[in-house]
C-alpha cells in the first residue's frame, strides 16, 4: 500500500491585495480563464457574469486580447486564437517533469503496445504533461496541454486520492459530475468511496466512465521524498471480459516505471 501525501492545487487562490501585484493583469487572466471547451465563444455580457467584472472592464479586457492577437471578435462574440497556445505550451515546455518522463513513456508504450500519459492536477481537471501514443483509443485527440475531468479519470483519481480527504471532497463537489457515459459515477459520496479504494490499493482503474469502450489504469508518480508529483496511466480498448484483468497485465509495468522515476525525480 502506498502512502499518499498532499499535493498542491489551484482550487483555493490567494485573494489578499498587495502593492506588488497588477490588478488589471489579474483581471485579464480571469477573462482568459473563462474560455474553454464548453465556452469557446463568449460575449462581453457572458464574461462579465462569469468573472464578476463590470461590463466596461470586461469589454476593455476582451478588446485588449483582440488587439494583441489573442482573441478574434465578430462584433458580438470573442473566441481565442492559436496565439494563446504560446502561453500554455511555454509553461509546459519549461517544466522539467515532461522532459524527465518522456523517455520512460516512450519505452513503456513500446513494451505494452498501449498509449501512456503523465498528468498533474489543476483544480477539478487533470492536465496532460507528456504522452506517448501507440494507437488512438479515444474519439478525442490527447496531447500535452489536454484537459479532462479529474473525478472520472484514472490519473485524476490517483491525484485526488493523494490529497487530504476534505480537500479531495471540496474538489469533487466543485466538479461537473454530469454523466459522460452510462457507467459514470455522478454522486460525490460514491466518488469519495472510489478514492478510498485507490488509497488502499495504490492504483486506480476506470472502466468506460470517460468514453464507452475505453479503460485505463493509473499509478502515482512519487519523488524521492515520498510526495506524489504526478500520475502515470495507460489506456486501452475494453476487450477483456472483466476490468480486473488489467491489473496483472499492466500494473507491474506501471510500477516498474514508478520505481525508476522515483530515483530520478
């Protein structure tokens, strides 16, 4: 059984004001964060409601993004441009973790013949840091920077299980628990029960909760001090009769990589 330790998330933000911070920049970042897969096109009114900023401030922020090439504007709706990818990809590429884990992922995916990924927790979502794709098993393409809900993914549950129970529950209750498939867990108490199982066994298995026909198994990545710094998983088509068949096939390989990376993280 693995001992999990606390990892940080951005669910709780610092709200104290300081003369060392730029409030206009903070407002602009809040506006940027409004855009997502479910909200790709937003009006000034939409952004004002989502951020709590008045319409005039929201308008200035949006028009600034448009002027700097980070947003398109059709006269009513704003959409982000590919230029914004520079911000996220720059942050990911500057992190040492993706560079460290990528060779291990490449080797692992060749050994088991399945795609493998590493992610971290960001609020209610996981963010992919590195990936080695052997074959495409999801309808959506995954790559570094991709996001998925934490509560219904194997890596997300590993990372949530590493948190103190009250912190994990706060994230689960703040999540959108709308069912993605008929197998999705939609009750916070049931998700917490699954997290307890992950803490006990040291790995997480997801059976078609994200997408029909997809299963995955994940383990935590732990540094030399015993802190959970990320999660490692592999995903495959649901071809076995029972999901438990994944354990003897894939878990030993994942644990080997976990052990190897612990020596270098």
